[in-house]
C-alpha cells in the first residue's frame, strides 16, 4: 500500500503507485479540476512536480492550485512555452532559446530574421489564445542528452541543441510537448493548455544570447500571466498608474531634473528639483541633530591602500571609479563607511564615549552598467543619508530599537505607513564567533519586537560579517522599495584598527552599525515623486503658492502678497503674464502647485485673495493671514 499524507494531517492509501492527479481526484472532482501540480515532501526537501508524477512510496503531498504561489509560477512558466508555441506556429523559421519566469510574468528569447512589430505581438497573443482554447495536454518525456541534441538539431533549433550539449554527457533531459510544439524544460507545467487563460504580451526588447554582448542579438518578448481575469486587470491598471507616475516623465513635465548624455548616470537638478532635494536634506539634517548624531564630511577620493584594507579593492573594484596622481592610485568612494572609521580613530575613545553616532550626506559613485541605469532611481553618482553608530555589543539592542522608531516617524512624515521588516541572518560562509552572531541576531530581532513590528527572517542572507534589518516601503500602488537598513559590522572597524578603551582598561574593537533611513536621496526623491504622482505634500512642493493677477492693475498687490509669503519662508511663484486667468490656472494646476491665489480688483480693494487648492478645490476668498495659517498648519502636520 502507498500512504499519502495530506497537509491537514489526514492520510489516503492506494494499493499501487498513484499519480498526483489521481490523488486529487480521490479527494474531490473540484480539486481534480483545479490541480496544477503537486508538492511532495516537506520543508527544504519539498519539490513541485507535474500532476502526472507517479508516487511509488509513502509520501507527503499537497495539491498545488492557482491559489498557491507555486501555482502562479507554473502558470507563468507554462505561458512562456505557450508563447514559444504560438511564435513557431506563426513564424516557423524563428528559433526558440530560453523562456524563464520573472517577477509578475515571463519572457522568451527568439532568433528571427527581422524585428517583431506591435502587429506581430497582437497576432502572437491571438494565436496563444487559440492554442490555449484547444486545451491540449502537456506531456513530459525524458531523453538521453545526446539523443535530445540530435532531436533539436533535426528541428533546426540550434540554440536549444547548444544548451543541451552543455549538459554533462550521460545525463537525461526532460522535454515537454503540447500539440506540435516540444521544448526543453525541467518543469513542472500545467496539465493542459486550457489552464492558461489570463495573459497579455507587453513588449519586445533586445537581448544577447546567453547574456553576452559578444554573441548574436535576440528578440525578447515579455508577457504577464495571472490566475484570474481580475488579477490581470488589476495588474494592467497598476501599470497604467505607474506610467502616469513615472518619475522620469514627471521630472521632465514638472521641470525638476534631467539626465544628460554628457554625464550618464548623474543627475542635473533644476531649480524646482533642487528645492525638493534641499527640503528632504534639511529635514534629515534636523533628524540627525535631534537624535544624537554628529554630522561629518569625508573626502570624495581615498587612496587605494584604504580600499585594499577594507576588502573593497578585491571584491568591488569593477564598480569603482579610479584615478591616479603622482603615481598613487585613488578611488572615488562608493560608500562612506571607511571615512567614518578614520574620523572615529582621531583621538582615544573610551567606553564612556559610546555610542558615537556619525552622520553624513555623503556623495558616492558606483560604476553601474549602462543597462542598469534608471532615471534617478539607479544612478552612478548619488548621495546617501549615511550614518554609522559605534557602540559596544551590549548597546546594539537599544540602538536598533531607537533607530526603528526614528525610521517609522520619518517614513510617516514622507507619507509611508506600510513598512515590511526583514532580518537577514548568518550565511554559511561568515567570520566571527557563533556567540557574537547569536547576540547580534537576537538584538536585531528583539529590537523589532520591542517596536511592535512583525518581521520575516531571511535565513542566510546576511553579510559575511554580520546580520541586518531591511526596511521596505510599500507605496500607493503596492510596489515595494527597500530603502532603510541597519547592519551589524565588527569586521571593518577591526580591519582599520578602530578601538576603544573598555571599562576594564582593555582595548576593544567597537561594533559599527551601518544605518540609512532614506538611503540614496536621488532614489528616495524618485520614490516620493511616484508615490504622490508628482503632487508632493505642501512642505515638499517645489512651488507652494502661485499668485496670479487678472489684469495689470493688480500687479503691485500681487508682488506685495508674494513678498509677504516669501518672508514667511514659503516658495512662491508670481505670474504676471498677459494671459487669460483660466489659462494661467490650468498651467499651474498641471504643475501641481498646492495653492493658487487669484487676485482681481475686488481682492485688491478688500485686501484678500481668492484661493484655489490643488485638486480643483475652490476655497473662496480669505484674508492673507488666514491663508498663511492654513499653509503653516499643512507644513507643520506634513499634510
């Protein structure tokens, strides 16, 4: 008898080997219809298999459906194969290469004699729907490697043959077939194409064979697939919203910044964008000041020997910009940590001096590949709200708890309340004693518990020298942005000879906590722009008030209002152009200015202003003092 244990603890017994599909059918017709795959085993040993998989010994089994994360991944992987099937049907001369799943979808790379057009994509998607409707069975078979190579060569699929030829001799490979199409794949796949109903092809892009720019260029077709129609529509709607909020487009439309070919990966900030930058930086500077940080400033260029001591020269050299002077090698700093240790080392430090908190708005440079650059989100030159806390082992817990509370307040002020917490723990390859790792990991986790935070543990994802907490923001569209972090590091202070005199009189190496709240200011401002769709809160808005006249007769009064508001510290735009007032209102509304003040003869006579708030809100006529109080309240409350 074969005993199958189900997730609820119940067992089912069968007199002979049984497939996953047969087990599902024994439970119920509904589950048999919904089954996409099976998960056999438990824990780290569990693996996902096809519904046709034959179970020939006692086993734990969970039936995978579209409601499972594994199920969605199988749907996407199978849809990638469906895409390749459709392309081969429409363009028989095209060669298929690889087609993996990615976040929210999949892609497949093809070799074809001409570029695919938008019309081609429409035809391919239509063909995919036709093939899915046929509900053809997806069947797996295994061939010896050399036989599989010969098979794909006979089909003219040279890329597939090359992939299989790279597999060690003597090994078997699995193939999946649906209708007239067969592909190389480890699987698993849906049992039939009829399970694939909710998908859309997104775009075509270039890609190099095996990711090597020295190889031939292929065409990559991207697609998305979901378990339900509603999920697909929600995702497509989110993409539309994301396009509207794209910081690159808004940066151009709102005249905030630009990226120039003369300095790829470095930002040119325009006056309005720099006003936003300054507001963020000055806010964070107040956070430093009010929470026990001493602001410092380190040099941009440091000698190669320092980076050799820290290990960066060996492990990070290709991402560093270097220069030479008087036969000495230097590097533009990719991070601020070594400089802060050199500042710490000036003078003897006692345990009484700890914790010592150093903060810097340090400009860093990293030689990111051109293909990885993305607006101001991924750049080569950036500024961090970088901080390092030098402390004892016993102080780690309190410092981390205080940092989490501080980070939560900062994120809330910027409009983010949904935060995901993750503790990355010791990897297999690491330095330091288990006792130190135990203490550091406990301190990080306990600090989150004290802050009332639920967190997940990312086992083995810590750095080789210490664990860390990652703080990830969830924005208005549900997207995740990992910004904040705090990381325990005894390694770099030891490498650079940082010490303090302990209470016992012994010299000891301090713990260094790497911490950042917003991380890269460039990236964080990009996130802010997208979070607020360009309509930044009053306190962050580059122009907070625009004052508009109706005719030239109000010009002097407009200037008087502007000066009054500017003396109150507001960023004010005066618009005295000889244009219709409706035109001016529309233009400044598109610029997402929070308050528009319209001044006509009546307002001049009464000493008032007609106020329109962002979002086409007519607030009526009010004295300037009342408006000033309203704006001051907005700013103080970070509305």
